[in-house]
């Protein structure tokens, strides 16, 4: 028995990490069916619909309104189930994508419990009901298909069907659901080129022609005028649910650009950003995007992936449009989370050479200094920080005086889980010593 455990220790630890993750997140899943997690802005955003005519971000709300009229579906029964499904899909796909790296315990812990990936929407619970999850699920599904079908003899044929009949429709829907999807289309293009260049497809940009159809929803969004009358009609349709959408939906692209300039650069009492705001944001970017880039680009340099030279040389360029979201959006924590999910999805979609990877891991483990320094860093990384919705940038989601390791990090989630289990045993099984908090 002991020998069996030792033989499968990497697999057992890997499964244990995801078990802990699922237990921690299931607490929030359960609560989401009975209350609005976080503040109202993200939840109310889900109600945007087409009652006043076409408007950006309205397709999901329109689906809910239709179901409500036909079947008297309540907001919590629809949106709560939908978001639990979206999060569970992400957990399952991450499990399958990270599994080949299970021999590196440190890397697996870093990915699973990174405050910038799966845990982001739970550390800052105000982001739980954001539409970002549709964008993240799309790239994860795309990456998973490549990983699972990479050894198939008919990969290119199956991939083209998968792209045309699943990914493109999902992206079409996502653009109508939230225009942020446009900034991340480049990563999907990269995955399509990866398949074609690596596995015998069309080695040119002609393989991307299926994506042309996505210009339709984008152009419609750009050209459709919005108004306060539309917003008022939408609010009339959702008033019965106690919801109200922002007047910002009445503005066009010019209003959005003006708001961004005002937010980032004008010195007003509410928008007065100092050097610490930028340092907070810079630190969040370093500990998320830059950290994972360093790790996986090092793997690329060590040739542990089977990659066509074109992809290896130019893959970073396809992520450049993602940086534009830092300029056009205000909640930089969300941008980091979506950006990193796309970055890690690309890396995990690469075909890994297990023997070369084990050599890299073995070499790392032999270094006493690097190994122990990484353990210390990992402890601080997992337990002692998180990314707020604004990425540390003042006024929209900075680190506040009320933040602590017992409130906003994995430590808080584990304590909360422990108290739930403790109280259940105390009330239903055996009286336990009283805990006063």
C-alpha cells in the first residue's frame, strides 16, 4: 500500500490540490443560489437586454427575459446555475490541461492557487457574476480540444469542424455578450495557426479565414447608436427584479474613450492617482502575467515543446491586442485575470515532451537554493496576496485598509471552509469545543 502511494504520489497530490480547490469554491457556489455575491454592479449587468432595441452586451439578458416570460424563471435559478456551470467547466479543463505537468508539484500549486487565475473571482467576490467567464471558457475549450486531439490522425479535419461549428459560434455570441472578447480574438488565431503549422495544415494566414464572420457582430456594435431612452426601456423591463443598469450603456464609443482618459489621466479628487497606485498595478502584473511568461518561455527555450519555428518566434505578437484592454477598460484586475487565462491556455495547449520536461524539473530540484527559495516564494504567493478588481489601481479596486490575509486570500477561504465543517459536526454529530470569533 505504501509503495503504491509513493509510486503515485504526484498524481495523488495533483488530485488533492483540485479537491481542495473544489471544496473551497463549492461554498460560494452554494451561496450564489440564495444571495447576490459581491455588490450589485456585476449582477445587474447581466440584465442588459434588447427591450429598447439592439444594444451591446444585451444577448444574455435577452435570453433570461425570454425564459422568464415563458417559464417564470427567476434570476438566481438562471444566472446562479449558469455561473456555477461556467466555473466548473473552467476547473475541469484546467485539471486536464495541467495534468501533464503533475511531476512539478511547485508549478501545479502555482497554477491551481494563483490569485490571478481560478481564485481571482472568489478573492474579490464582487467579480463573481462578471461576463468575463464566457471569454475565459472559450479559450480553455479551444486549448483543450488541441491537447486531446493532438495525436489524432485526422486532427486537421476534426479541428476545422470544431472551429467552424463550435468556437466561431461561441466567439460570435461572446462579442454580443461583451465586446471585451474582441481584444482576445488574436489568441484564438494563434491556436488555429498552431494547429495548422504544427500538424500538417495550411501553413499560411489563409487558415484564419473562418474568423472573418466575427466582423459582423463587432461592426454592428460599433454602428448601433445607443440612447438614454433605450436604457430607460431596459430598466422598465427589469425593475420587477430590483435591478437597474448603468447610464453608461446610453453612451457610444466616444463616451467610453472620454471616460477612460478622465479616469486615468485627469487629476480630480476621485481620480487622483499617486505613485503607489501604479506600483500596486505594476506588482500585480509582475506576479501574474510576467511570472508565468518567464516560466513557460523558459520551457520554450529549453525545447520541451514541439513547436514550429514560426509559432515559437512570433507567438508573443498575438497577445499585443490584449494589452489594449488596459487602456480601454478601468478594472485592471479583471483584465489581468482574462489576459493570464489566455496566456496560460496557449502554453498548456502546446505539445509537451515529457522526458525533456522531467529533465528540467529534475535539474531544478537538484538546486538546493532554487528549490527552497521557490518554496518560500510559493507560500507568500499562495497565502499572502490577492488581486482586487482594479488591480490595485485607486478608486475602482485598490488594496484597502480592511484587507488582510484572513479576509482576502486562500487563508480566508480555508478558514471559512474549516468553520463550515466544524459547525456541521458540532450541530449534527458531536459537541465540539466552542470557538469564539
